[in-house]
């Protein structure tokens, strides 16, 4: 068959580095995921396809647990449901010993449905419906209050039950991270936290037993966690001395980064992601130097992205090949920002299923949506690809399957490659029936 004609385009390419086999095309190729060929995965389960590695999930959890326990004696990992709340993913982390960190009534109910007892749930978030708060109180969840309105709700619940309710206070503070996430909790530097504590003590119905903070997401300064730990220790001492409370836990939240790449708009390209060992060292040093010997409150870490991101892959297929007016090659994939919401902030690693001859050239990867913002990657360097070529994008394990949208097209299957090498479907692809079954057509429109 004759190949379709393409108008020739001249572009200046920087391809010298590709002559090095170790740093060139061989690094752009991924033939398998945990021993299962990409071709087999796509042929059996379709494209696009999310793929998670059970081995990577378990290994990363065990690594972080050993790492932080090497710097502080009492550590609890509370799996952040908002990062990825697929049942299979949550179950793996719960089997490894993680509790559940939830930020809504939906996530609270999901954790309970998975069999997590209330006293193994950390309940955060700026809006906690009163009925869910009441349930959390009765089931013994750790509730980190975010506002005075929540305190009033909890005091009312305490009056109803006739028992004092144990709570944690969410604190926002200056740790050198900007912009600050100061819309959540009570501010430390302004004295708001102590004023709220005095109000709680005067009410007599609540008891503060924990302190919580969350500085943001993808935090690249380990020292910020050290400053947060130091300030929480100092605040805990003040609360214990002034009100007689015992602070049983210090929750440093999440925000730990994965080995992903922030786009230049958010991060200069020369800034590297620090190793997680630096975070563990800073936190452990701050806690041990500030706490009395033998007095070690529980350290809670709401780790999400750092646990799951690098265990997730997305197999996608080139469906259309185009040339843009400026001469660049463009590819339309069957996966776009509807599935990869984090594409607005991160550069994914782009790999091809097999080696393809030809020099890499700058190209754009578009999704299948009828939207100009549906751009998966603005500048990828790939050899000339043909229609049907499979690409593997990673890491994509964090936030994509919780922030994805059913927009224009269906959401795809998600599979798990087990430690035994078996491939299990952990979420089926959507169908038209899934989407329309919640709709109701009025009689006069039938």
C-alpha cells in the first residue's frame, strides 16, 4: 500500500544527545509494566487504560514506614482518600497498616464501608455535615476542627450525648511556604489558636487532644516540615500548661512530593525534588529536640501522593496525526485532561511501547476533547509516530482517578497488576447505562 502523502516540513532539531543509547531512545521505551507487556494490557482491556502496580504500592509504603520510624518512635500513616479512593488501592494501604484520612461525608462513608473502624479514621476538611460529625463522634473518629462553626456543632452534639468530645485543632502557620494555605483552621501567629482554645475551655464540653496542620501540596522544602513540627510542639506545651489538656497526637498532614515534574509556571526547571529521607530527618529532629524525654505523642502523616503516584501508569493510543501551522507535529490521543486533570500542573514521563526509528522532534500531545485546553503535553520530544502507536504516561497514580471527569467520553477501565503478576480489573469502564441511570425524563418529554 502507498503511504499517505504528507507535505514536507523543515524544523531545526536538537538531536545530538540521542546518539547515546543509554540516554536516548532506549530510555523512552516501556514494553511492560511489572512484567506484563503493554501490548497485552491494551489488547485485553482497551485504551486508554489506567494500570497500577501492587508491588510498587506495598514497597513504597514499607519504605516510608521504615524511613520515618527510623527518626521518630511513634508514627502512624493515615492514607489520604482524596488522593485515590479506589477500593483496591485503599485496601492495599489498609492491609499494610494505614488508617484512613477523609475530608467529606462521602469519604467517611467509603472508609466505613471498607471496614475501617471509626477510631481509625482521621476526619479533616473545611465542611463536615453535622450528621456525619455526630456519627464520627459516636464512632470515636479523630476530628480535626477547622472552624468555630464546627466547634459550636460539636458542643451541641456533646450536650446531646452528655459526654465530653475529644477533638484536634487544625492550625495554619508561617513555615516559609508561599502562598500560605491560611484559609484552613486557626492561625498561630495572630493568636487565634489560643483564643479559640480559651473559648473551648470555657465551654467545658470539648477537650483538645491533638494538633493538625497541612501546609499545601507538593512541598519542596523539607525544612518547612521541621518548622511546622517545632511550632506544633511549642503550641502543645502551651495548651497543656494553660488548660491541663494532654496532646496525644501531632498531625503534620501531607503534601510530600513524588518524583513528578511541576511545570515551569509553578517550578523553575533547575529545582529538584528532595529525597523523602530529608523530610523524615527534619521532622524527627524537630520533634525529638523539642519534646521531653520519654514523652512522645503520636506522629500522624497523611501521606497520599508520595505513596501512590509512581505506582500509576496510563496507556493511551495515538488516534490522529496532524501538522500545526508552525510546523510542529501534533498527536491526538484517546486520553485527555478529562482523565489527566493533573496535566495542568505536571509534565508526565512519556514513553513509547517500542523503539521507533527517526530523530525525536518537538511535538504536542492533545486529548480527544473538543476543547482548546485539552493538552496533555505542550512539548514532548518523540520520533515520528504513526496512528495506533501506544504511549505510556507516568506517574499518574495521584489525584487523576479522583478528579477525572465524565465529559464528552466515557471513563476507562482501571487494572491492578498484582504481586503474583495477575491482572485484575479494579474499576470497570463506564457505559451509557452508567451515565444515564441517574437521569429522569419527565412524562411530557417521553
